């Protein structure tokens, strides 16, 4: 049973008012229906109330610095509002971004109702009240724009699904939809204070708002991180993704017999990306007759391992290589190859197998150019390998000298080197992130310890799993994280799980597990089944696994790319392809660019995607000056590109 204080806190979130008595609260505002008749919206508000009650009791009515900081992230105008220091704010909690936008609008609506409007005429007061009623209905319904095209938080007046932003909705609800659509057509990503529309200024005056108040209402929308298909995908499961050293081919291995719905390349194929951005699938001489789990490149050859007996028309036992667009033998391994890696100039294979020449069971071996040499010492199955500067780190489910370890290091000079303590769960992947080594894995048994996310500190693995900040639910019997990838300042994992923060589901099978994340929005995907591998290819994050569909049921079919596409560019790894521009805002007729990834051209776009300028850069120079054309004050996009097709952009303010 809720206490009066708890119910009052949640009512505050929904209505923007302190509830003096939860059993005798005043009526909610009313909303004008489409026919001009006022209709009570108690039902809408109560539905939202019970939804939040069912989720969690997480908000209180006291001010909190972190709440204020988050609200400033949603809308920087919070820093200039006198009410922000005098009105109570809910205590900070890790809400989904949509709920922060809802909370922002609820608080702004409440505070705007309390402002002194004695200087307004009776008609202005009435129109203002009606518009605030519309704002109340808007944030209750929660049909906010979705930022699925831009890589940073931005205003969106009307999105591609015809969702209106709050200010656009107020115009529409009061009969000025044409003004909203004009603004969206010309400056869809602009902030209100940058809009120069006499129609908007006249509407604000007639409805009793200042332009600054409209700017306070308008939130910025964080990027949605969803996945779209690569062509038509595969008709099975993707186990492995590997980008060729030259960056031109992405090899896709797994358990399938057709790619792109018409190419009969079994279990292995590759894709290339055209300059247009489209992906093209390619057959690899029929592929293999069994699953491919691992791919690596060495000496101009593409090695692959798994469970197969044929590669093309060759008899090949679980290992082969691809060179000059044809298959070649690479010795023989009797069993399952789970992983391949190149360490100190040699190809290493790991898994659970024996050498075909006749030997005891092995799970680690290296290729000497003629055959495979076993590295004895472990019993069990190695599932993953990570090459560090001076040693090979192995993960899986195995024992060393009779003790279950599941993670161990090895080098030719020092042999196997156990860590201070073994880990309890199966290790499935490693990733170097900001100078430290991280690992993820799978529970050994259902309901067992959830310590499947770890960081190497010194010579000991420390669990980072913290259900108080982000909890995970196994989709099947065991909680499982299969893959890790660095995404700039973020660390992403994919597997089989539902991840949630207290106020609802945030992620399904891919989520951000960054330790001490930056204050920007949490990154996550929604895919309907397991994610096995994530990799960067030509500046895009590619995911592969057993999934068939993504968010809103969009078909993905085992492999897809993260969608963060600005309309005029292709996003890239934010660390590898970062660039800086100064000064920003621009105060003169040019800017200085600095980048380290050999950008060879630049383009300047307005908010509509119209190209205003372009030119060449000297790719060998990290810092150079470019001239900009005379342009009206406002927001623009400056885009850099290189000869490999990578395009990166950032907002540029011209004063």
C-alpha cells in the first residue's frame, strides 16, 4: 500500500503539483476535443499514474542537483529559469530518456501555469490556458519525435513518423498546423530562438507566450540506436564478423545456407559497401558444409574455422583459408574450432579439438605454415582469445592443473599464467577499452552468480555487475553476454538478455555497460534474439546473431548496422574518426580543422541538407584552415570525408 507521501510524489511527476491528500485530489485539467468540446482527461492521467506505480516508487519531491543537471541536458534553458531554484524537483533516478522528456514537459507546464500573466489580455490568458492544457495532454500521451537519424541530441520539430515536438504540437492543436509544417520543412533541427518566422512570433503573442518560454518547452531528443538490415541478411545465424585488413570486405560466418535471399553461399560470405552506402553480398565458392565460428587474416590469407568437412569442393576438416577468391587447405583439426587469432606472427586456433595427425585432445594450437602444433596444458573448451602486447588471453570453460579457471594468459616464453583468482562463469569475449581489459560471458548454471561482466585490475578480475543501476533478465535459462565492442566513450555488449532500469525495459540483447558512463544518453538496441558479434566496418557498427527483427518489427535477418545516419553523412567510430573545429561558434570567415584520419574533403550543409560549400583537404596535414561562405546566422553541419567512404560531421554554429 502506498503512503501518502509516495503517492504525492508520483502525482507530482504526472501533474506538476504537490498532492495534499492522495484520496481527495483536485480534478485534472481538461483538453479540447477535435470538435471544440472540452473532454476530461482524468482517464489518461490515471492510466499514466498506475503505469508508474506498477514500475517503481522512485521519485520524491525534493530538489536534487543531478535532476537539475539532467533537465539542463534535455533543455539548456533550465539554467535561465528563476523557478528552477525555488520549485521542488524530483530526486534523480535513472529514467528512460522518454520519461525524462515527459518529466521535463510536466515540470515546465506546471511552472508556466504559475507565472504572473496579469499583463496579458483576457483573450491571451484564455489561449495560453488552452495551450497549456494541450501541453498537458501531449506529455501524457507521450508521442514524442524519435531521433533515429542524427548522432547527437537535437531538436526535431516533426520526425519521419509525423510525431510533432511539443511546440509544433501546440501550434497544430490550436489550428496552426501549416505553420508547424513550414518550420519542419525549412528548419526541422533548429532551436526556437534561432527560428525567424513572423507566423511563429505572432502565434506566441496571440497565445500569451514569450519566445523564451517556447524555447524552454522545446526539448532535445537523444539518438535512438537501432539496427537496420544489410541487404536482406542471412536465413540462419551469424556467429562471426571479420573486417579484412584493407577495410574493403566484411566476412560473415555462421550457420546459414543463403544470403541476401538469393545467393547460395553456405555458412560464409562477404559484403562490400558501395560509395552510395548500400551493401553488396558476395558468394565464396559455395561456402562450407558446416558452421563457421571464427575468422582471421594472416599473410594475405583469410583463415576460417568451425565445424565442417568441405570448403567449396575441397575436403577440409574444420579449418581452411581463402586466398585469390578460392579455397585452400590449412591442415586438419579434429573437433570444433571456436576462435582464431594472430599472435606474434602465427595463427592460433582455439576450441575443443585434437590434431588429426594423432594426439590427445587439445584446445589450443598454432599454424607453422605446414601443420598445427598443439599447446597442451588446458582441459575443456576455449571460446575466445584476446591479443595483448605480450601475451594471449584465453577465455572459456576450462581447467588448468586440475582447477577451473575459465580465463588465463599464455605466452611462448612464460607458458600459462593464471590470474590471482579464477572466474566462476564461462568467458565468451574480451575487449580493450580505455587501456583496460574487460570480459563478458555466460552463467554456468541458471540462477547462478550473475557475475558475467568483469574488468582486469592488476592481476585480478573484478565483477562490475550492479543490479541496483541496471538489471538483466535471462531470455532463456542462463544470463548470457556474447560480445563486447568499444563505441567511443561507451562499451557495448550483446547477448541474450533483457536489460532494464527501474522505469521500464531499455534494452533487448544489446546494451551499454560503460563503467561510470558519461552524462549522455545510455546506448542500447532492441533485437528479438541473440546477438553473437559486433564489429566496426567502414565507420558503421555491424551486429550479427540469431535475430530476425529489430525495433517496431523491422526485418533484420541475422545481420544489421546501427542506424545513426545524419541525412548528409555516414557516422563513424567517434574515437577513430573524431575531428575538431575552431572557433565554434564561427565569428569570422573561416575555421581551423584538426583530424588524424586523413580526411581529404569537406562539405558544409544547412539544416535541410542543402550543400552550401565543398572543397578538398590535404590528407597528410592534421591541421588546416578552410574558408566558409557568407551564410545567415544559425546551425549548419560541417562534414569531413576520406577516400574510404567514411563521412563524419558535427554541428557548426555561425553567428
